[in-house]
C-alpha cells in the first residue's frame, strides 16, 4: 500500500514543484499521516468491497467429521476444498484438523449473499481498487510525501535548529562573530578575511603543489587542512571552508577546470537553450527521470534540487571534519556563489571583460535566463541547507559578478534569486546567519536592507559608517570593507590604516560597534605578505582597548 503510490509518484509529474509545498521532510507530519491514512483506507475499502461481493459457500472446519465450526468463504475456495475432499480425509489422522466443504460446486446449497446490483459492484471493485491507488498517488504527490527518501527523513531532525547540529561538535569557545551578527555586545571587533586560505601562505603553496585545484576541494582531508592553516598563524574569529563557488556547476554536470593564470575555464560554456535543456535532461536521467518534456523539466529539476545537492557530499564531509578539528576555536562559514554569478560563469565560460555572452542571454533570452536562474537558486539553496546540516555555522552568498549589470537589471536578474536562496534556506534553518556579498555593487545595499540576509559585505568604495547606520537601523549588520591594496604597505602602516578605517566609521572605539565584522573588500592576493594579515588581525582586536 505504501510502495505503490510511491512508485507512481515518480511516474506522475508534480503539480506543484514549488518548494513552498516541499516534501514531508519540510512539512508538518500531519500531511504524511493523512497520506498514509488515506492510502490505507482506500485499500481496505477496495479489498472489503471485493470480498463482500463474492458468492459465498459454507464450509465446516472440524477435528472430527461431525462437529466443528461453520465458516463462510468465497465460493471459489469452497469448490477447491470440495475437490480435495477425499484426499484430505484419507491423508489426515483423525486427531488432525480437517476441512470439509458442506456445499459443493453446484449452486444447490451455496448462499448468494449479493445479487443483481451487487454483481455489477463485484465487477467494478477491481476498478475501484485501481482508482483508489491513483487517488492515493495523486494525493501523496501533492504533498510530495513519497518524494521524501529515508535520508530526507533522517535530515528532518537536523533541520530544526542549528542548536541540534551544535550538539554533535565541540563547544564553541569564540562566538564573537555570531554575537556580532545577532547584534549582541562584543568584547573585541571580530575579523576574518576573504581568501584567508590561499596562495599568499607558503604552507598553502607547499601543501598544494602536487594537487589539482578541484581535487583539493574534493578531498575532505585536504580541504580541512587548508581551512585550518591560517588558524595556526592568526587569531581569526571565523573560518571559511576551503572549496569554490564553481563546484555547483560541476554538480550540475558542467565541466570546469581551474587553469593557472586563467582561472576557471568551462569545457562547453552555455550558448544555446538546447545546451541547457540537455543539462536538465542529463541531471534528471541521473535520478531516474528519463521522459521529461522540455516544458516540465525545469520544474522537475527544482523538485529534485535536494538530490542534485547530494553530489556535493565531499563538501559536507569537509565541513563536518573541519568543524570537528577546529575544536570550537571559531565558527565555520559555508558558502555558495549567487545564482547570477554562477550564470555569468557558465555562460561566459572563462574570464571576460566584456560579458558578451551573458548579456546576450539576458537581452535575447530573458525568459529562458530566468528559468536557468530559478533552477540554480533551488540547487544553491539545497546546497547551503546541507552545509548547515553538516556543521556550517554561518552562510555567505557571493554575488561576485553583481557589478556586471546596471542596478535596474541587477534587481531583475540577481536580487530575486539571492532572496529566493535565502528564503528557502531560512525556512529550513531559521536561525542560520546569512551574509550577502554583492561585490562592487554599491547600489545593492539599499535593496538588501529589505531582504532575508542578516548582513551585507561591502567593498571599499562604500562609506562603512554610513552603511552600518543604514543596516543597523533595520536590524541588520555590515562586514567589510578595508581595501586589500592596503596590505602592500609596510606592516606599521597596515595597522594604522585599520585604525583609521575603524575610527572614521565608529569613532574612537570607546563603544565597540554592534553588528559589525571586519573584513577586506575582496580577497587576499597571492603576493601579499602573511605578516601583514597578522598585523591587521591584531589591530582590529586592539581597537578600542586602552
Ligand atoms: O590554487 C589557488 O590557490 C587558486 C586560488 C583559489 C582559491 C584559494 C581559487 C581559484 N579558489 C580558491 C578557494 C576559494 N574560492 C574559497 C575558500 C578560501 C578562502 O576564501 O579562504 C572561496 C570562499 C572561494 C570563492 C570564490 N571562487 C569566489 C567568490 C569570492 C570572490 O573572489 O569573489 C569566486 C569568484 C571564485 C571563482 C574562482 N576561484 C578561483 C579563481 C581564480 C576564481 C575566479 C576569480 C575571478 O573570476 O576573478
């Protein structure tokens, strides 16, 4: 009864692929209970109808041939018993139970319980049975009950609150970043920096010299070691898992490699709608859906987004291992690229200054671009949710290509999907802090005051104090925004720049700002001196201390 609707579930396309409806793992249990009850009732009704509309005969079940219990059984069974009557009797000793049909195959003594109209019901009952099955399947499909596999059910327990995930890891000894995001008082300004793991560290270069870039990402042990490296040198207040935003397109089946001096290069960048339809088709066929029409495949992909995110298990393993090994020194940040930024990468295929290909997509294939962005959003959201379950304590969404579009178009092609990602994530993990980085897009800040993100990460072109006032007025915070170029100055000057940046924004530091995390406007460069990062960390922590 439970399997048949579940098998049919995969045959019938979903009516509402919208995540809102979710599957039972995301929905109240009553839906699951109702589905099971509905299936059971339908089946029981059909079976009872079938039995009750069958002609009956009376049989005697007896230890001797004279006494015993009279039972009503379907006539066909009685006829069978009758046929076996002599062998039954001769084959059994007198003490054994015997069954004797009192009325034989002829209709002389058989009792017709139902007549006329009942005969029609008897013929109809198999049909009723099938209808009940379809009904149960459609009902279950609506609530996507059967689409929830056992793994999702297991995850249900983890999805409730981050506190439940926390119990599996060593206690957090430094929660300054989390306090800052929540707007609580801090005893020092917290700091982490983008690309704190990377080639500027000699130990990173040494450890990675014989390891291809994405193979580093795919090895939880390597990713863990690289994430921990900067902690051996600096008193950082957060770690960011070593990975890359481009592992998501890889999980969607797109081939990308990291070429030294060029950055990420896609084997077949998306240039036509047919190419993307093939991506959808291939993804679905990996999960057993082989006959999806182009009209239905995007919605089907969305309904399978959690399955697609499974392909990134190595990231989740890396997060779990790293958080364990971090041993509570600082919280661990998980991340994804924004749907828009990933769209730029997959359409351009390699570094570009003109953004020709992505511009062609948005201007010539507007509707189809939204289709791709929507699928990406659902996959990114599921990817982030899985990172939280694996141990990520903060999430950051990198809209690294936010500056490709003018503000109005960014609000059309990036903002809705940034928000979609955060909304889906927050629905599952309501207390996970989320930071959005709209790189080099100053206009984005205003839009993000009214979004599910807790913080915005800003670049040096913005006035830190002003953005901080704007964001804190709506209960949100700011991360940023020292120019990374300042790291090319001598060590003492670097410390001075930190002090100046903070004083300009927050005064003399007698009161430390709430809802603020120090960071660079963008990442560390390979030729920067690690000592200078050490000086920054010290200067930030010393700020406001007499
Ligand atoms: O071998 C190397 O060291 C290559 C450099 C490198 C590193 C260290 C790349 C190549 N990716 C990473 C790791 C990485 N990438 C991390 C974790 C490490 C950390 O930050 O401490 C993170 C968070 C990212 C995220 C990432 N990858 C972004 C978003 C941040 C940003 O810079 O805007 C982007 C855009 C990428 C793509 C990427 N990865 C690497 C390169 C060269 C690029 C292309 C950058 C570009 O297009 O300009």
